């Protein structure tokens, strides 16, 4: 059953279509990937689904568990069970990791915080009392954000470039956390242009120039992506007949 | 009732003051309710008609391990309290003063603090001033300090409003830093309603290798106003300083930041950064994407900034 569906979803900025008639159907409990070159509209799609400011003036519809959410605020969408992990997570001066991770969860126990930090690849003893501020690298903030999402146990999570800023040794932690989200019943959407991240998914969509140009099993999308979209000129939508 | 129980309860001092090794003085308006001295700490306090005149000395070479608590309270609804202090931290001494300024019932309470502070050579002095106000916004607070730092001394002060409405706060601190001394002055205040926050922090780096940081963190919401004047002045070789002011505004709040950096020695160096604006959109949307409402998210961001 589809947990999230977009129907002819479109958004324009300065008269330019950034999302153009996008139709996707995300299956509950699956790991999906949305791949495509830079500027394809992948992040815009995630921001639009989440309802971020500047991404609200849409055409078409977004259905979450069968109900339209296009008029809901971000927090209302989040309370229905969806969330977003940013490509470059925000910094918060003075806000402790402990408070950030448990900001919206009922279980604020140290045991829980330690557990999710550990699962995101962070040593709780070193991070628990630190702030989510400029003293942390982008990769560290990425893991902290992932820990906060693990604590949340969302129904749907969209992770924008989950490997961005992550060192090779830590990549395993990120992939393990994605598996764990799936095991916990979350539907996961990986926004990526990395084949390694794509390989963590079960199903993928290929985007280019604001359109979904192909979808299917990852083997098919990987082949297509390798052949047609690296590099992509952004000028033309790939020739669907010549690929996969 | 002399108010001591209310002051202890609000400042959560009960447990700390049971320790015989913790020095303290507790004042309600112009009455000294309680006092404990420990070796090396002298407090000579005199009750005035509208406050207290106190001379506080930490003797040469004395290192006081546990914080000394200074509780300046006014449990009355209307009053004026003047606290005049002369603080001397003598050579090689070390102490942390934790000042609890508590005005829980203030409808019209004015608290005037006038401090002269000298920190001797190689001495370390930390002064943390924590305010607990009532919800009426009827408090006017005028903390003023003039500080002289001796060679290689350390001075750190932090002003923080922990709870309740600001009312009116006018912080006026000025520090002169001699050779190799280090000064850190920090103010953290959050205003709402018709609160008015005025902060003036001035540092003079007059000795070689003197260092200083002025930090202000202010949030104004509803119709509150804030003005932050930070001035750092370096006149000696290798003096180093930084001014850092961040103000968040919401609703109809108005914030002003006036950082002044002045250098009159070619080998001195001072930097400054100031930002005023609404809560960062990405910070806000990240927390909202976890399920916090906009108000809850703003509250958490400001709490972090002022923590």
C-alpha cells in the first residue's frame, strides 16, 4: 500500500518549472531512492513534500496515508508521521545534543539518547553534553540528525544526501541506521546522486529536469543512471528508449 | 516573615548552604538575613536605609573551592534596593561568586547594584549573576560594575535572567585589563511584553598581551526592545579582543547592536561580529519537521542561545 503519493505535483520558481507533473507512489515499509544529477529537483521534491517555506505554492496534490496534506504546516505533517533529514543540517548555538535529539519525542531518558547516538555511529560519552553548534563538523551533525530521526521512529523519513560529509568508515553506520529505520517500520526515501547510497534502496525513481523519467528496481535505475545521467547537461530529459 | 524561606526556595540554595564550607550572605531588601564566612573570605556588610553597603575581600593566596553565594532578594511588591559593594580579590586568590538576584513579587521594584572590583596579580575571579524575576515585569535592574584587573589575572562575568519578565535592565560594566590579564564578559537576556534591555559592556585592553571577549545574547519578543553597546579598546602591544553580539527578534521586538572596536597600537588586534534577525529558517524548519510547533521551536532555539 502506498504511504505517500504525489499527483501531478508541480512547483515553479520565477516562471521556471522545478517540479513538473511529478507522480510517485511510495510503498509503506520500503526503502526508496530518488536519484538524478544536480539540479534535477530531488531536494525540491523532498522539501515540497515536507511543506517547507517557499515550497508551498504547488500544483497537484500530496497524499499521506490517503489524505491530502498540501494545506498542512510542516509541524502538522510531521505529527502525522513524516520527517526530513537535511543535506546540511542546521547548527544551533547552545542547544545541547541531548535536547535536540529528544526535542519531539516522549522518551527523553539518557538510555534512549545513548542508544540512538550509538546507532548513528556516535560515542554518547563524547557527544551527549555538547551543543549542536559550529564545533561539530557537517558529518557529525549529520549523524546527530540521524539519531534524532531514529528516536522519532517516523512513518516516513526523507534523507537528503545521507552520505554527504560522511567519512568512509562512518558510511557503514549510516547504512545500518537506514536498515534499522526500515526494520522499525519506517518508509525511507534516500535523495542521492551516489550509486553506493542507491544500492541501499529496494526501489528507485530517476529524476531529471524536474520530472520523474524512470522508476523501478534499483538494478534498472542504476544502469540507466550510470549510462545517461553522469554527467547530465540538464538541457534535455534523457532518452527513455535508449537506456535501461 | 523575613522572606528567607522564599529566597532559599527560589534560588534552590537550601542544600548548598547546609555545607559548612560554603560561604554566603543572604539579603532581603536592606536586611542581612544570614551570613557565613569561611577562611580567607571577609564580608563586612552594613545595612542602609534602602539597601546594603558591603566590602568583600578574598585574602591573598586564598583559593576558595566552592562557590560563594550572594543572595540579593526583594520579596516586597514595591521597593528600592541599593547594593553598594567593594570587592577585592587579592593577589593569587581564586573565587567564584554566584549572585542570586530574586524579585519574585515585584510590581514596582528597583534594584541598583554599584560594584567596584579589583582583581590582584595572578588572581582569578568569576562572578555569575543569575536573576529570577516575577511575571509582572515590574522590575528595574541597574547593575553597574567598574573592574580593575591586575597583571596576569582572570575575570569572568556572566549575567543571566533565568526566569520571569525582565521589566527594565540596564547593564553597565567596564573593565580595565592590565598586562597578560584575561577578561570575559557575557550577558544573556530574553525580553517580552514591554521589556527594555540596555547593555553596555566596555573593555580597555591597556596591558601588553591583555585579552578580552565581550559576548551578548539577547532575544526580544512581542514589544520588547534591546540595545547592546559593546566597546573594546586596545592600546597595548599584543592585546587581543573579540566582540560577539547576537540578537534574535520576534513579533514587534526591536533590537539594536552597536559594537565599537578601537585599536591604537599596531600590534594589537580586535575582531567583532554582530547579527540581528529572526530565528534562522533552517533551524526552525528542522525542529518543526520533528513535530514541534513554530512557538515551541522558537522557544527551544532561544533557550539554547541563552543557555
